[in-house]
C-alpha cells in the first residue's frame, strides 16, 4: 500500500453510508486505487452507483480488457451496486 494513505485513516462506515453515488476520474488501476474502491464498495451499504471515467489511455483492446476485469472484480464485492465505466 502506498504511504500517502492507509485504510485505517479512511472515514468510518457511518460516513460512507451517506453515499449513494461515487464518481472516480482518472483511475489508473494502481493497487492503492483498487484498495480504496474495494473499501468503499464494502463499507458504503447504501451505495447505488459507482462510475469511472477518463481511464488511463491504452489501446482499445487493452482498455476493454481492463474495463471487463474491473466490472467483474468490483461487482463481486458489491453485487447491488451499478458499476459504470466509460
């Protein structure tokens, strides 16, 4: 995990439970980014939608592969949350 944040310093679930929609821009797929998204998906009990936009650039094939993997992994964590990736 990166040094500039630690999971135990993130907001408690009570605060996260007020979230219904989360938009994440410039997602590069780093481990700490996945950890943060996973934490939010697991703790935000009333989250309805999480969207990702402006992903790191790459070939069309690479991007589609990454999008599919992200959808699969994040949907497993929170099956009731709609995951949108553009």
